C-alpha cells in the first residue's frame, strides 16, 4: 500500500509498476527531443497512467490541460521543482495549466491554518513558479477553500465511493479523522474540475509515485460517471457500450451519429446488449471514439469526464540520504536558500564515495546513491555529456568526493543566485497568477 501523506520508499519503482499497473513512460515518443527537460531524457520520469490521449493531442497540436497541486506545509525545494519542469515543457505545447493549493487538505491532514497555507503558497511556491519560467498565459493558481466547483464536485464524487474502498486504497482506520478521509475526494475534485471549465479534455497530472492512490481513485470515479464505454471486447471487436439501463436505444442512436462524424460508416447495433459495434474501427481508434462519446454525454447533461492521465517521477534523494522533505531542512535545498546556505548544506551532503581516497581510487564511487551526483543530474547540470563524464570518472575512481562537491557547489550557487534574480524580476506578476475564486 502507498500512503500519499508519508510514503518514503524510493527504490522499489519496478515493483510498484508491476504491483499497481503503471506503464513505462517513453520520452522518445514525444516530439522535439531537444526541447525535453532532463527529467525525460534521463528517465527520471519513469512511468505513466493513460498518457496516450495527451500524447495524441500534442502530436496534433490540439488543446489539453495540466493539473497540479501543492501542499503548503513547508518551503519549496528541489524535489517540488520536478513537477514545474514538466509543466513548463507541456505548457510549451499549448497546455492550459491549473494549480490547486491544497489548503483544505493541509488543514485536515497536517493541521495547517488556512492563512498560513495561503502565505506559504504565494510566497514560497508561486513566486518560485514564476522564477522557474512558467508562462502567465493559460495558467492559474487557486485555493481549494475558495473554489466552489472543486468542493461541490468532491461531494458529488463521494456518492460513487464507499468507506471500504477508501480503506482498501488508503489504509484508513477507525481513528482516521473524517477530514482526512474527505481529502482524497477534494483531490479528485481538483483533478477533474478543469473539465468542468473546458469540457471533456485530456488532462495530465505530473506527480511522484506516492500520489498514485489519488490517480487510481480519480480515474475510477471519472469512469463511474460515464454513460458510454468505448472498448475492445474479448473477441477483438471494437464498440461503444451503454453503461446505464434507461434510454438505451436513444443513446445508441446518438453514439452512432457521433461516430459517423469521425468517418465510420459501418455499424452493428444490438440494443439488448446495449452495444454498438464498429467493424471498421481498430484499437488505435478508441481514444478518438471515447472523446466523441464524452461530448454526447455533455449534450445529455452529464459530465463526460475523460480519465485523467498521470506521469510519475522518481524521488530525489535528500542530502542526508533520505527523501528530501520540507519538514527536515537538512535534507533539502530550498529554492529560496541563499548561495551560502546551499553551499553549507552541500558540504555536509552524503555521497556514494568510499571510506578512504585510496579505496575510492581502487573501487570507484557509487553515483547512483550519491546525493551530490543526483542533485546535479536532476537539477543543476543540463548537459548530458557532462553528466556522463562525471559518472564515468566517479565509477573509475578518478573523481574524489571533495572535488565533486566543490564542482556541485559552483553549479548550485549559480542556480540559487539565478533564482533570486528571477524572483525579483517577476515579483510584479504574482497577482495575475493567483485566483480567489
């Protein structure tokens, strides 16, 4: 079981993919490889759920959306930056961006006052979002506590899930407070509500794998509100199937009309099975069929939610060897650290080196467990060849940890100095990003 509020295991990605059905994320399928963030190139973003509809929109230059959230429980650090790097990349392909401040969830799960959550969100997160290059067009930040659509949708979604399901997904016990139990529904409201504003549209949610329980719940909930299911049957036929019992004939007729607009001409309608088979369709057509059917549902007064997609990134190892955490300042490089603070932390960081320089030269280092190397790989050095050189020198014993830390400190100081400069330059844009509705 994955606990989204305290998960810390950073080494079992393959096991988690097998256990929970996460698919491999292949950045080679994305256009313009030279524009990809290092997180894609280095396979730091390793998995996904349902990303194909988003990829299709990118390839066609069609609209899609990104939904992200921030838990205002502490200052923004390098681990949080991994989501922003992805948002900036997808925004470059025209994605509409929504960022929800989980102030109600923070209150329910961490006892964070709403006023304190607001201050942290604006001054530690949004300010750094701007400095990291998020574009202002098509981007909005809102608060759960102030966005009525999210709260109303959370209550409506709750009608489709029971306590036993919540226990199975999250491990809730009799001692779990009800506010905590309600917070996953707020998350689902966050993730699905862009489709209330934009209509049925593919939405991608970049997260760490610890947030996968929320994505599984949300995808199931989106499906539970659908009238149609476009799928391939066990005998290989492609069809649209009505999921409700009332008005089946009329819904099948409207489904046929929508699919005819996609260019299909041959249909086999079987009302007693609530089925509309499309002999000329293939598995690759299901995304377009599902999107067309979702619009029929909206015309019928329903939601027509498309299942949200997700990407999963590896956790960045903290400077002490554990997960980087806002609540443990010694583990993290905060984006508003001074260069001097960053240097002090980096000097104390745990490496993958051997006990002595002699042993290091003989056996080589272990960059895969070195917080200094991983910080450069994830965030500080964008040149893949340079990182390959650093890794090769480390494994060959040609690079000692003291010199490597000195090199990393140089990159870190430049990064933190740049962040300070960019925060000052974009300060005046803060009010345009934050919405109070």
